C-alpha cells in the first residue's frame, strides 16, 4: 500500500471524528474498562474461570482484568492518550476478553457474556456509525460462541443481542449526527473568525489581525524572544489618484500594492492593511537599521511593480520604529507614525525645493 493511500485513509478516519470531544472518548473508554473488569473480578468469586483449564484460568483471567483496570484508570485521568484507532480496537479486545472468560467459566449460566453491552456502549458513544457495525457483529459472534463448547438458548440470545445491536447503532447514529452538527458550527465559527481578520478589498490581514499579531510579537520580545520592529507606510498622493481616476482605480492600486508587499515579505514577517491607503509590516528579529533597509527594499519593489492609471510608478512613504525595553504597543505605533510623518514632510520639502 502506498504512503499516499495510507495518508488518505488516515484523513478519512480523522474526518469521521470531526466534532468529537476526544477527552470524553478517552475518559468514557477508561470508565467502561474499569467497570467491566471490576465486575468480572467480582463475578469470578461465584463463577470461577476454572472449568476449561483448571487453575490456569485464574492465571489468565485475573492479571488480564487487573491490567485492564490499570489502563482504564490511566485513560480516565488522561495520563494515557492512545490514538483513536487504538481506542476503537479496544472494543474488540474487550469483547474477546469477555468471550474468553465465558469459555474459562464453562459457558452455561456464567453471566460474563452480559458484559458485552459495555464495549458495545463504548463503541456507540465514541465512534461513527460505520465503525460500530463491525463491533456489533463481533459482539454477536461472541454471544453465540458458547455453542462451540456447550449449549445456550439460541433464540433468546439472538433476540437479546439483536435488540442490543439495534440500540447500539441507533445511539451511534444520534451521536454521529450531533458531532457533524458541532463540526459544522465550529467551521462556521472559524470561517467567521477568518473573515473578521481579513481585509475584503486586498485579501490582506486587517487592522484587527494586526493588533493581535503585534501584541503577540511584543509579548514574545519582552519574554526574551526575537526583537521586533514596526514599519508603517502609505501611498504618496493617493487622494489624487482617487480624485483624478476614480475610486475603482484607487482600489486597483491598493490591491497591486498588497500583492507586491505580500510577495516581498520574508517568511517570519507579516504585512497588513492598516487603514485606508496605509499598510503595516511587523518585522521579526530586526533592529531599526534593518527595518530601514527592509522599508527601502519594499518601496523599491512597489515602485517597480505597481503603476498608477497614467502609467507612472506608485511610491510609498514609510516610517520605522524598533521596540525598545519598557516600550508599550501604543508607544511603538506612535513612534512609527511620527517617523512616517517626518519622512513624508522631508519628501515634500525636497519636492518643493526642486
């Protein structure tokens, strides 16, 4: 089997558990394992596992039950988090253990077979409907297994386990439907959250996303993480573009700038549409001198790639600020904004002098 096929099947299995509360599955599996094993230990006092193999039956039954209780306790306390497939397999293992106990006790009136409802209940509560069908079939075979070495009331056993199987599958169907509904709600919530953090015009992260990302970057830097610098930039003479060529042309320019900035970013850095014709870039592991170099590179990239409707180059004004010890988020924003203002004022003076 190819690696791609294995990955596809794994993805399908994971999709079947979307919306599931896995910690509850682990805890539920642990509780059922403890209850089933503890009950079997109590029953052994009245129906000893010595009919088939004599004293060897104790050596098989007791350690198995104790081990199941220990593993069940670890699963319940979440100290043991098996894969979801391992939890599923445990249903079959539990059924096999019950059938073994029934055989060791000689079948007949031994009540161990009644414990089959526990792994069936665990399957229904923890797994999708299609995975509960094999569990129900295996449990039914285990219920009829005493026919191999003794006699049972076949009609009564079939009726009893038919009813139990139907209840198991109905429970699994209801729980699976609930999980699908929960997954749909989670998807809707995630989609809404994404939309709330994306600028609809440019597709860039918006001001809300910027505020959250900057707060995390500053917190990380304060705790000894990489240094942080902030770059603010806006479009020179953007109002003129809107007034002369219309807002549709202005929107086209903003989208072109957003695309150019996003393509020119280093991997750890992030660009945002801050407001109107203003963009912000969070620079990781970059001091003020490095931020100035990045600003020059981005201005050059925009001038080379983006054009006004009249064919002239789009230019950006930019201001940088590096986070310093004791500096707040508001202070680094103010410093970057002040640097942007000063850079644009110098540009205006040079243009006037020319």
